[in-house]
């Protein structure tokens, strides 16, 4: 860790530690503050609701002129977010506002243009954020947030839209291990307009400490699918030599891994659940799946009557050298599909077509 220019010290002369540092307009914001007063931990002080903000940064490529100590000659300062008892876990800019996410609420921060510098307004007190790194700025002045009771979109005003209700909320929260909530994070995949909600599930036996499942939400068409992850603690994208690259980090590795279509995780899978095929009331029956793929894979599809019903999959092997379809028979109001790789073989799957008929209305 490196100390910021003009950073604050605690009463014992030790630098204050901030776990979260974010930009807001032409200043920096520090949250999740810890004061280490001595060599031991007995006298450490955690300030989970303290919101520190620097003065305006006036020079390019330098923080030297920024101050963190409030005075009549600058715009630095701090505030305690007291409206709810929850801790500040993260935050980020949204249009002209900064949105501070607490464990139990959401606070909007804005520039006042006067001596008060910043104003703080609680906009949601019925939910906050699930963990640090669990929100994404998806454009169009919107944040996508993984909360404690759902996944929602908001634009910094007083309304939010729950995008997980009746789709994947119950499934996701049933899979996640509460004791591992600090592992959860989101990754925004801009090429495909997706946000991956990455979690460590109850079935994750790895002791390394990463995420093994991602719920991938397409914020352009509202579709959701689930995919496996190789125990990752972070994913990010960047441009390198004019090409968009996606890198990932594992807790037991000292190197970043490039996500690619040539280095594959054995038995990786794609799953899409609770698809009503545009109508909840109609019972559908699937008789066969026509597959366009270059490599072998395993397919499983099962119908369910209710969203709360458990999904029981039976894999059917597909080999494009000798097959063009798989025969199956399942019915329900909702269809649940899983495609699993055959070891580390890339199936290069491009299209699935289903023979479906309506068998009744329930």
C-alpha cells in the first residue's frame, strides 16, 4: 500500500487506512476507515460510517495539490452517514451524484456549490449492497446493484427496479454461502452488455477462496444465464494492442489469467433456468433439441411447473460426428437448460433449436 499525498494521520501519528477509494468529480472519496493507533490490534478503531472527501484536484496527473484536512481555504472534509446503522461498503459516481452504498441503505451525495460542500440524502432504506464490489455502472445513468434482498437497477432517484424477482433471485440466494459474502463481486462485460454476479456457492469445496458460479445478466435484453467459474477473486477487462481483453485472478496464483476460447476449464457449463418462453400460464413440451456444434458436449433439459420447484437434470451426450439432434421429453410451464463441456473440449456451440408444442393451460 502507498500513502496518498497530504493524507491524514490518527491521534497517535499513524496513517489512517481506507479500504475503499473512489473518484467523484474532481476529488477523491475514502470509505471504510480504520485507525491503527499502535503496533497491536487492541487499540485499533474501525470507522465504518465515516465518509472522507478530499479538496478539488486541480493539477493533471498529480495528487500533490489535493488536501484531506478541512479548512476555510479548501473543500475537503468528512461526514458520518448516520441515517441507518449499517456500514459503508462501497460507492461510485452516477451522473452528477456520488452514490454511497451501505449494508442497509443507499445514500446520494451531491455538490452544493456553497460552504457546506457536499449534501447527503438517504434514497433507499429498505436495502443496501450485498458486499464490496457488488455494483456496476451500466450506462444510461444507471447502477446495477446486488442487494441483500434482490438485484436492482436505479438512477439515483427514489425508485428502483428489481430485475431478479421471479427470475433468478431465489435460486441465487439459495446457492450462495452467507459466510463467504465477502468473496462476491460483479464484473461488467461490455462487449456482450452483460454483468456477471459472481458468488461462492454452498457446493464450492475449494479452500482457496474464490467464486465458482456467475449469474450473467444481459442489461440490453434482460436475459439471464448461469455459468461456472474456476474459483476466481476478480475479473476485469481492458484494451491491449487495440483488442479487448478479459483477465481474471485466482487466490492461489501469482499471475493474471487471460480468459480465452483456447484455454478451457474442464467440465465448464452454461445454464439457463426458469424460462417461461414468453408465457407463464402455458404448459409446454420439448421433444428434441437440434444442435449446431463442432465438438462433443452434454445437454440436459427439464421442465418445472413452479419457480420454486427443484431442477433435476439428466445429461445426454452429443457428438456432432454422428448426431445432429438429441431426443428428450420434458414438460412444464418453465424450461431449464444446462449445457456441459465434455472435459476440456470446446464444443463451439453456435445454435440450439427446440421442437416445442403447447399441451395445455394451467
